[in-house]
C-alpha cells in the first residue's frame, strides 16, 4: 500500500445534499480504499479532499464555492509544510458546472461527474499531469465497475445502509435540475442489487433503504430476463436472511402502482414509512410544475396506501413561491398539509436553476412573500410532526438500536416510523431490535424504556395491533 512517511494516505470526503450523495460518497471511499487511502474526518492533514456536491438549489452551490475557498487555504498551508494535497469536486455541481469550477477555483485538481466516478483511480493518475474534468454520462457503465466494500468497512458504517437501485429521472419537473445532472432513468439489474444487499446483510446490516431519484420508477432486468418493478425487487430483498427493515426513497406519486402499495400490507419487513413528495396542493401550480398529477390524484394514492397500512407515517417535500403561486394556491398547500397530517416533511423556497423551464417563467414570487409562506408552512409541518410524535407516548414500538445515545447509559435507534428513539440501558445492545415503551416525546427524539424493564411486565409482540397507532391521520389530527 502506498505510504507517506510510512503512514497510510488519507482521504477526507464531504457529501452535501441527498441520500444518493451519501451512497456515492461511500462508494468513492471504497474505490479509494483499494488505492490505499483511509478516510479521515477532517480536511486538515488529508492527502486527498473530495467534495461530493449538490446542485438542487442555488444555496447548495454557493456552499461548494465557499468550502472550496477554505480548502484552497488548507492546501496552501500543507504545501508549505511539504505535503501535497489534491482536491476533487464530484457530484452534481461537478456535472453541471464542469470546467467553470476550475476557472473559479484553480486549487481544484479534478472534477468528476456522478456517472464517471468509477474511473477515479485513472483520473487521479492523469490529474498528476494536468487538471481534469470528466462529466460523461454513461450511467450503465458505473455500477459494474465499483469494488464491493470489505466486510470490516461495512461493519464500521453501521447496521443501516442505503443501496442505490435507480438513478436519473425522465420526469422533467419544471423546477428541477436532476434530469440534467444525473441523466435519464437507469435501473440496476436485480442480480447486481441482490449481490450488494446479500453482502451487506452478511456483514451485519439489518436495515436497508433502496434509493433513487425516482425509485418507484425502478424497472431493472430480472434474473429471468424480464423487467422487474420495485415491488417485485422488494419482495426478493425481504427474503435475504438478516434484513429486518426495508424502506425506499424517493418516490413519485404517478409511479405508486398497486403492487407497490400492496407490499406495505404484505411484507412485515417493509417499514410503515413513505416519503412521497407532492410539492404543492394547488392543481394550477402542479400543472405549471409539470408534475403530471393533481392534488386529488395524490389524495387518492394516500388513501390507498393508508388502506394497505393504516398506521403509515407519511412524509413529503414542498416548494413555496414557485413562479405564479398566488395566496390562494398557497392556501391550498396549507389545506393539504392539514388534511393529510404528515409525520414529517421538507420544505423549500423555490430556487431558479439554470437550464430548467421554470427560470423563464414570468411572475417570480417576491423574496419576502416566499419567506413568509415558508415560515407558515413550516409551522404547520412542525405542528403535525409533534402531534405524530406525541401520539406515540404510552405505546410500545420496536426500536432497532444503532449507536450510543447522547448521554452515557443511553442507546439510540429508530422506530419503524423513522423516528429517533433514545432508551436508557447499560447493556451493549447495538444491533438489537427491542420493544420500547415510549414515555416522552422531545423536540427531535422520543424517549422510552425497554418493555418490561421498569414495570416488570412482559414485552409486547412486534406487530401487535393494540401496540400500534390505529392510523397516522388520527394521530396527527
Ligand atoms: N424525485 C423527487 C420528487 O419527485 O419529488 C425529489 C428529488 S429532489 C432531489 C428533492 C426535492 O428538492 C424536491 O422534492 C423538491 O421539493 C426540491 N427541489 C428540487 N428543485 C428545487 C428548486 N429548484 N427549488 C426549490 N426546491 C427544489
Ligand atoms: Fe426532479 Fe423528482 Fe421531478 Fe425527477 S421527479 S424532475 S427528480 S423533482
């Protein structure tokens, strides 16, 4: 293994943005691990610094350039100490802005797009001689060339893992850069996904989230040569020994087919949680956004999902201030939020993105109006989140314990509804799924004790309906 003064080479990877970037960051760490790099938590002292960037909103892009300014200073300081530092920009800003990044920040040695990072070793070699930009989009090439992470590395990352099964998007929402930065929809073949998940499970992973920009559009080649949808893939994943919890994200309402909804009823491994962005409650705005569904169509999907799994926790993304959004349109969004009672949600001010159709629309909403709408929306979202969490108090839920808690004697984990839960216990039970009586809801976590721990009663069975909330809508009301 290559060394610097006898030590292993160090790489610092910082990922911005979505879960796909977290996954890509880990896969780049795997590639660089094979080249003799070990990960380090800080950029100071690193031989290689990799920024894995996000282009979804203007602010995310600004962050990258600010961060690059700081990294240039570190590079200069380390050079003065005789250490060579190389800076790589990867991810969606790399894809969208390419050579512009090197023009704005000459300290950058290599710019590599999200579909070209499997070529990191050769690109790094070339970057010794000249600065390189590689933003090719041949998506099907990448996954077949990525090295599998070692069992030891998987264990270090914990018992939950993301697995990219789908990339890119053909939906072309009017505000969104994803179809341009990630390219068109591509689904990994079933066998390739299964090999990765079986490997994760063998190393102790119990909780997998299948991810994609539009994951429920998944249409991968099955082992039988036919095209499999996401529901069929998830049924296969549920058969993997050791995989106790499965989620998928992010879905589009138009692709919520009945067979996918049915797995929420049929498969105990599929967690009662669904992130299904609606963006707006106004049909006029949904049409202008090119979402290709109405608010009522979204409501009908939610109804079906709740029929299949009444206690499901729902989550969404919202954009306020899309061009042309009137007060009345915004009120329809608020009404939808109150009606559905989401367990959690993300909300954003509209950010015009270069090259997307919405940037050319007239009637851009003034910044002050957007601010006010965002505050009101976030207050409603928070109200429903708190209501959902408070309704858990007194109930018994299964918690997968993942790591040490905030204080000594605490362990932290997740409920089936993706809530953070802390319990008091002296035992090292990381990796256990325990029944927990929820005693208190804090602002960001639930707090509880192991069922039967303090009051001497027996633990409740995992899927006992009497221990589960009757319906998320009732909870949030
Ligand atoms: N594929 C998902 C979907 O269909 O909803 C979302 C993918 S996108 C990475 C995540 C979220 O970012 C979107 O749901 C949207 O709310 C938000 N977003 C995307 N483009 C945006 C923009 N130009 N301004 C503000 N928010 C944006
Ligand atoms: Fe972007 Fe999602 Fe729309 Fe695709 S479906 S264009 S990823 S918001």
